[in-house]
C-alpha cells in the first residue's frame, strides 16, 4: 500500500485534516472522505466540468487535481452556495430560469458561474457563454443556463 500523506484543507470554511494516498483525487476526497457529494464526477478526464470546484478562488477540475495538491488550500464546493431550504442567489436564478433538468451538470455550472461572477463583468451573453464553455450539459439546453447567469449578474450589479 502506498504511504499516506497528511493534508489539511479548508473546505467551505472548515479545516479538515486527513491521511490520504498520494493518488487520491480531490473529487474523491470531497465526495468520499468528506461526504460532500454535491460535486459530481462525469467524464473523469477533464472534459465535462461536472466536478468543478474552487481552489484558492479559482475554478479547477477536481477530477484532474490530486487531494495532496489542495494541502493548505481553501476549497469551495457547491454546498457552500446554499441548501434546499436556503438557496443562494445563483441557485435561485437557476431554479427560476429552469436552468437544469437532470441536474448532473449543475454543481459544476454553479461553481464555474460563481467564479465568473466574482471576477468578470459579464456584460454580454457572449461573455457568459465563453465563461461556461468548459461545462457540458446534455439535457437542459444552454440558453436557460445563460439566462440564469445573466439574472444573477443583474442581481449582483443591482440592475
Ligand atoms: S468529471 Fe471532471 S471534467 Fe468531467
Ligand atoms: S441538466 Fe442534465 S446534464 Fe445538465
């Protein structure tokens, strides 16, 4: 068995320390070690974006990131945005604009959009589409997702 490595990762504001195998993916660390199963794993090779989370404020593919790479980092997962009884503004926008069907892509869409909304003005729908272009949805159709992110941008900007 591989030697385990001790890591300490702040996830959604809580510090977690664990002994992990060096090969453990960050996606599996949050889902299986921390039981934060909101993060989804689809393609497992960096294509679909379902596993997107934020690490030190930047969106990353947690299926392409090792848990040991997150040692000392601040990680945010979809659970940080709100829950069923208390949806955050972006989650409400997704609900109100029918921006999901099966919901499989939704955690990654939400975290990518969170990153975009923090960093960019997102003036046009093209800007929003560019930002979301690394996330694949197989069922909703992207227009509703763009509508939801635009609404969240408007709320952010007080429009
Ligand atoms: S599961 Fe990570 S990009 Fe698809
Ligand atoms: S809502 Fe089903 S994959 Fe996007």
